[in-house]
């Protein structure tokens, strides 16, 4: 606390690690973030293409770039990595989940958080 009193800054260790970690990784473009957001909400490539008004091949190109930048091996893996890095957070989907005979509760999805 003496250091802070002398004008130095304090940063929580977990925040410092996340900041250092983020500096060593490739950043996602705004369009890649849009695509990843829709992936995190369970949207298939065709639905993403329709919603963003882009070609299916473009969505696939974005997904390839996202997976390469995140070091992911699948769409689900990319969403999980993004959640672990604080790019998205888990939350309950706003739309009601489709009813099924084995539904145990509300559907879970990933949502982006502002950074």
C-alpha cells in the first residue's frame, strides 16, 4: 500500500496476466467477433451468412481465421477458448429453448462482453 500512496499503480495479478496474455495473441477483427458471437449462440454457418448478409464461403473463411488465431480445433472449441479468455461469458439464452423430451432446464449460451 505504501507504493500506491507514493503514486505507483496497483493491478490485480489475474488482470495483469490477462493483459499480458492478450498482448501475445493475434487479435480478432470486428467481423470475426460478430461471427464468433453468433457461433457462441449456436448458429450454424448458413444462418450466420444470412444474418450478416455475406456468402457461406466468407463465413467459413472467417471461422478458419478465428480457429487459427485462437488455436481452436472446432467451432465449439473456439467458443470455449473465447469464454476462457473473457471474450464471451456464459449466460442463459434470451430466446426460449426448443422443447425436447429430455430438456433439463434453460438453454445455456455464450455472450460477448464489452472489453
